[in-house]
């Protein structure tokens, strides 16, 4: 008997026998629901046998038989009502537990969001992908087949989505394209490090979404609830169905603030900030300006994260500000990194270490932030050094800059598009989905082993656009992505170490060494970051003007 929990009040299992009931009661269950019709299997006990034995044990029993593959709306409602009426916790069972899980999913579709239902079901080992439309429709079978149709549907209107739409329009202007995104505001997120360092104003990094959607592209202002790639359909909140011929998936990454105990309650106060949020980056600079002594901790969670250099960028700019004010000697800087290296591409480490030493920062590797008590100014880290047991350590702080753990968005992780780790599963060269050949992905959400940066999306969008147009024309992929990513490491105000690299850590500099040597701090790289990249983002990348972003052509060898 393999019992799997869906909630604190409901678990499911495969077929049980009367002999199992003592163990079921011992585990704390107070009621059972049978969802398997009598006579379905030759060795299956009848419900009456189970019910009589359950009554002797003091367990309530209810019979809601479901024919496999035919869960009606009325049966789902009856199951939900039974859960509300019966003493809990309840164990529901059928042949495998699937029907019981489906009944719960449909019956709770009005009170739980789609991602939560699918996540809980998947965690118990059950795939509810076949009933996502019904879940989105409040548990009832939808009567429509599609509310809208487009040649290309793009999920996500961040840097990747808008750039891909603009690049497609520049190649094939007659394409009927829709972008799905519920956000009103679009952010230039690479600028938030500069906001936290007192260089940019936060307002300079935000524009209205409507002003950036490319001309001729439809904007569907809604959230995606689920995908049906086998039906070429996207299910929106409210059960609206959008059909497509081809789809691009680029909704970005989820910042999981709640994964750290106490963090969400103290962000923006008690000396705890993060440049990973628009409203918090100005607070980072306020803290830096007001600090004259004490301990400052800068954290980095386990990979993957977007802009892996951002946690240490905050440390460098803060250290530089304290150095310029003459208070650095009284500030104890700690960089607590869950990983084991300062930066993943070794060529840039020597230059970074010079600044670590300049700011007298302590590097604490394998330190993963797990809890914060803001009012008490204390933080706890799990230290997981190789070949050693995990040790929890407490550190006091006066200021702490936090980089949150990050995952794929919930609606991606539970979708058919995801790999085992929850990321959209693509070919790392063509960015085409490995299973669904009319789906592509780019940006932070896909599983290619590149750095998750806006610079990467700038290179990926033309690759996806080229390959979709080639597919429309009946050709194989024509463009390939080399894993390019860029991380302008702001080591001090006025100087940057411009890290540019591709798959496997291969250096991919955009400029000759005589102009910018990326392995050394330079003023030219700072000028690029401060003065050139923002207008390139707003006026070129998001407009389909692919300055220094033309895709590499796939070479075809003749036989």
C-alpha cells in the first residue's frame, strides 16, 4: 500500500484491502472514499467488504465509483462535497490513485490555483495534463475548442518575448503574432544593479508594456494557466483557449522569496534588501549611504539564477562607495555563496579577486541562506562543504543584500514542455523543443546550459526568429546559438570587468582587446554599461534591430 499525500486532509492510493484498514487507521485517517467500481478486477474486494471492515474500525466509508477515463462534472462535485462532509484526514483510492487525484483536482479548481493543483498532483506521481482545461474552467467540461488563433503565440513579454516578436516581424511582416503577458510594466532588469549602486534612477528602468509591444503584434493581457502542446493550445486563466501553429515560450524565471524562512516579512526593512526587485533596489542604495560601520552580508543561492554576477556586483559597488567615503575600514563585508567558486568562468576570477582584496571581503563558499530574522538582525546559513555534514551557522548583520533562490515558473514546471528539473526542454543549438517541433524557447526559462542574462536573450531572439521562418518555409533550422552570455561585473564606479562567454566557458568577446579586454577592469566597459546598453535595449533589441546579434548560420556539409 503506497499512500501519497495531496493535502493535509486528503491522500490517495491504489486499491486497498480490508487487511490494510488497521494500518490506515493507525496512520491517522478517519474516513475513506472508494472511487473504483466493483468488479473492475478479478482480485478486487467489493466496496461492501471494505465498508463493513471500516465500520468496525470506526472509519467512515463512502462509495463514488468512477469508470476509468470518464470523470463527469457531477462526480467531481460529489467528491468535493464528500471531502467537506467526511471527517478528515481522508484516504481516497481506485486502481492506481489517478481517478481519485483527478476528482480532487476538478473539485478544488475553484478554490486552488491551477499551478498548485498540478504541482501537488505531479508531486504525488499523477499527471493531470489531460484535464487542464476542465481545471481552468472551474472543474467543468468546456464547450469551446478555441477562442483565438495565431500563426505564432509568444508566452512572456520580457526581453526575450518582445525581441523575438520584433525579430519575427522584421523577417516576415505578415505573420499573425500574439504575445501573452499579464504585466502592465516592462522592466530593464540589468539596470537594477546600477540603481542599487546609486548610478541609475529606478524610474529609468521601467516603461509601460503597451508602449513596447511591436506594431502589428496582438497583446493578450492574461496569465497562462497551462499548455496543451499536443493540441497546439495555450490555456489562459478563465479557461480561454488560444490556438497556434507555432509557439515561443519565454516567461522568465521565478524568484522564490518564500523559500527562505522569514525573508518576505523583512524585505525592504531591517537592513534587508535586494537588487533583484524594482521596488527594493533604491533601498539598497539608501542602506549603503547610511552605513558607516558594522557587518554587510551579500548572498548568492544555488544555481541556476539570472545574472549570476549580480550578487557580487552589489558587493563591489557597495564596497566602492564605502571606500570613497572613507568608512570601509569599519565595515565587515561577507560574500556568502552557496556555490564553491567566485565566478564560473575562471578567466575573470583574477581581476575579481583583486577587488575582493581591495574591499577586504570575506568569501564564504558553500553558505546557503535558509532563514532571516530581520528585527533581530540575524541570518542562518546551511554550510554544505564537500564530504562534510551540513552545518547550520548563525550570522549577525547590519545590512544584508539577498539574491533569492530561483526556479522555473510553476505553470512551466508542471507542463508537458518541462524537463525533469522543470525547465523548458530545448535543443541548445537551435532552441527548438526536443519533443514538440513547433515550439521554441529562449531566455531564462529554457534548459540550455548558458548564463541567464538579457545579453543571452539578445542573441537568442534572432536565432529563434530565423529558425521559425525557415520552418514556415519548409526548411531545416538555419541558425544556431553558441551559448553567448554577457555579465558586466561592476567592480567599482567607473570600471567594469566585461565577462562574455559561451557554452563550456569559452570566451566570446565582442570587441578587440585593444578596445575592451574583458578579463581586466576598464572604463570603456563601464561606458558601454552606463551609456550604450540601455538605449541599445530600448531602441534596438526590443525593436528587432539586431546590432551585433546576427545569428550564426548552421553549416551544411555536402556528402
